[in-house]
């Protein structure tokens, strides 16, 4: 049986100035590499520093590539409708060379409506713009001529066409990813149907995995990345103490946005936000309930929305590598 790959994911949300956020995230990725993680994934966000701290993921990963040796480096995701697709294709091609072929490229259509406006778009246009941009990027990576017979991507990067991942919340999106032979990226949490707020995350995502696998062309190996929130500490009590402020903020934000949040304590929030928080045994028991993990080829762990200190994040990385990964990979 093929071993699952272990990933670390960050939205660069440390409580610090931008330069320090980037330094801390780099150190966290280096720490993950030292502890045997296979991949590191970073998110892109425009304008809203409390959602994510990085608008330029490929620039940042070029920096990280210079400070690491073996860990694969991925975007999770690039908000493709807000980018010039040919520039993305070019920058990714250069980065993959600088990183000795370690780049994985995750794309998504975006979800923050106000972020589209400065780019001259509305969120309602995202699906069409995304599809057109993805088509152009893949064409460029394949080496097709671009508008004129003399125009071809340089440096050439046909290898990147095999390392595309698509983030989606829907069965239809999973089908499109499968039909194209791309990897499928599953979120750490998803909104629940209004008529079934207690539906588990794996109950939502298993139909997506089924649809993806059914849609894959013959001979194409599945790639399924399950992102999960996991904060592991040396004691359960300490983990809950650290998690309470961040999860309480998340609950408040959800209520402000009009979403139902049941309960008023950290234990309630852990269940609703699909977080795995505690000591090693608590987190292992929690993860064992998630049937998606057995089907995933890749599992990436993040500390959001716990938002622990840098020191606690490093310790969680260590405990995941030493005690969690051997049991679930």
C-alpha cells in the first residue's frame, strides 16, 4: 500500500508584522522539513490580513525554496480569477526550476466577495474567469503557441501540468477535477446545510471523493489532499486553553456572517469547526472518526483557527510527526 504524504499548511496568521509573519512561516516550514513532513502548503489572500497574510504565494515560495532542500512546496490555493494566467504560468515555471522540481500548484476560484472588486470583477464572474484562466495556463505549460506561432512559454514547464490541484466545496467541482486528471483538494471544514447542521464533514466530503474517483480517466492515479485543523500539545488542558481565544473569535465571525453556531464553549466549537485539538491520544481518537483520511493520498495539518504561538506551533509539528503521522499514514 502506498504511504500517504504528510503536509503542513499555513495561512501566515501569526500575530506579528508582515515581515515577521513571513520569517515565522519560513521557520515553521523548515521545522516541518526537519521532522520529515513531505510537503508544505500556503494560502493566498488579498487585502484581509485576518483571513491570511500573503498575497504573493509564488514569491514567498521562492524564498522558502532557498531555505529548504527536500520538502515539496505547494499553493493552497492561488485565487486564479484574480491573476494574469500567463504570468502565473511563467512564475510557476521559474519557481519549479529554482526549487529543483518541488512545486505543487493548487488553484481555486476564491470566496471573499469584496476581494474581487479592486481587480475589476465581481464574485459572480469567478467560475467563467477561473475556467478560462486554467485552460490558458495548461496550454502554456503544454508548450502550445500563445496567440502567435512564435510565442511559447519560457522556461518550458510541461511537468507542471501533472501537478495541478483543484480546491472545491462541491461534487460538481470534484467531477471537473477528476475529468481533467487533477488533484482534489478538500477543505478543513465546510458550511453545513441549514436543515442538517450536525452533518459530519466526512459525510459531506465522501460523495465528493466518490465523484472524483468515478470521473478520473483510466490509468490516472488519484491525488486527494485532505486539509485538517490539528493542534497537538503535551496536555489536553493546555491545548484547550490555547485554542479557546481563536475558536471563540471564529465563532463570533460566523455569527456575524449570519451562520448558526451552537453552544458557547471551546468544546462546542471544536466539534462544529471540525478541529482536532488536545494531547496525542485525544487527537488520534478524534482523527479516527474521520473516514476521509483513509481515502486521502495526502493529509495536511494546520493550526488555524486555533492561532497558537510560534513556539506552540513548532511543538505541534513535532508531536504530529512523532506520534500522529505514524498511526495515520
